[in-house]
């Protein structure tokens, strides 16, 4: 069991993140910013609100999650996928050989980062305290 966990650290980390989002309600999170960008500039970064959004998703508060950070839905789905990825690799290897190829995964990742960057710029430009 321990060896299997060590072979899939991303699945373990994703599972811990999902479990934490189920255990902690967004209202119970402290109102302290841990974002170095926000602490330095006073402005929100593209990832600001993701912790609260994950906890909101974990508690079925989907409109609150959207308000905290709309990218939380994509990233939460990605976390769920990462939890099941080891099982999927064994049960459906063709999925990884034909669909989830490294170039496609890289393209998705690049697109997600670019979209979050644009969102971050928009967030800063439209920011009001």
C-alpha cells in the first residue's frame, strides 16, 4: 500500500485537497491572505480565492465558488481526475495512449495558464476594494 502511494503522489495530494475541501466550510477559513502577490501589492492574483472556492464546491455552494474564483471548477475537476488517474491508467490505457497524449495535456495546461493569466489581468484592472 505504501509503495502504491509513493508511486502516485499527485493522486494522494489531490485526494487530500478534496478531503480538506469537504471538511472545511468556506466561512470557517480565516480572513487572512496567504497570497504573496496580494500581500505585496494589495491586488488579487489569478489564483486568489481558490482555497475558499474549493471549500465552497466541497459544500455544494457553487455560486459562492464561482464568485471566489471561476477557475476553481476546472481545477477541482482536475483534482478529481488526478485521484482516479492511476485506476484509469490500468483500466483504460487507450485513453492515455490516444486521447490524453503529452502534447494534448501540454496544450491544455498552456491554455489553462494563459486563460488564468488573462483572468488575472482582468481581475486587477477591474479590482475595487
